[in-house]
C-alpha cells in the first residue's frame, strides 16, 4: 500500500485541484483532472464547496469492484441534486484501480452528485462509443492518498437496506469534503 501511495504521489500534478474526503474510516485524498474532464470536475468541486457531500454516505460497496457514495444520507434518503451533467467519459481516462468516476443511471448523461472509486481495473466501464451501450463512466481523477481507507471500506460486510443492495453494515460517512486548491 505504501508503494501505491508513493507511486501515485510521483505522478500527481501539483496544479490540479485536490479534495480531501474526511470519513469516519479515515481520509481519502483525491486529485482531480480538469484538463480531461472539465465539466465533471467543476460539478464535483461545486458539490464539495457547497458542503453537499458533508454527511453523505458510501452506500454501495462491492468487493473487487468499487465503493460508491455522494448521494444518500445515513437514513438512506436521496439528497436533492442539481441537473445532470454531460458525460465526458470519452476523455481517454480509464476506470483503473484508484480512479474516481461519476455514477449514473441508464441514461449516459444522467450523472449528478454520486461518484465511485474503482477498487479494481474495471475496463468494462470505459468509453467505447457514443451510443447508449458504449458511453461508459467518466473518470475525472484519482486517489493520491488513503487507498488503504478505500480498501478498508471495500472490505466492509454488506446487506440490503431500504431497497438498496450492497450497503455497508457499519455506515461509512463522509464527514467533510474539503477542497484544498
């Protein structure tokens, strides 16, 4: 894990915006890529700056796949969001381990606040074409610190709750999202 953190730091771009997700399981440091996904990064930063993510949970955790959060409260209610954004998954970034991407519904352009962190290389989520089957999921940054926290969250036991599957038995709360620059 230490090697992953060091390798990630070497490839970090100091001019890119960073966000710290302070969770009740530890801190996850993200570096966003506004050159590759400008609308998506702007959207995520706006939610973070507005305090939207504070108190939201990681509500979907699938071992060997990803952890998802950013849209539900601890009592499993959806937070009201702004309008969806255009899918920028055609930016060349891949859904590889440690990247952050936007969650969405079946409509390729339906992402709003929810995001996920890939805990494995998920190339089946990558953009393959500008059609409903090929749009993929927009990667807009990467974890540059706290991948051990992501791994710990991924290893939580899960169950079904309030109509949602893969919900961690012990809540994973984003206590605060802090935009560093």
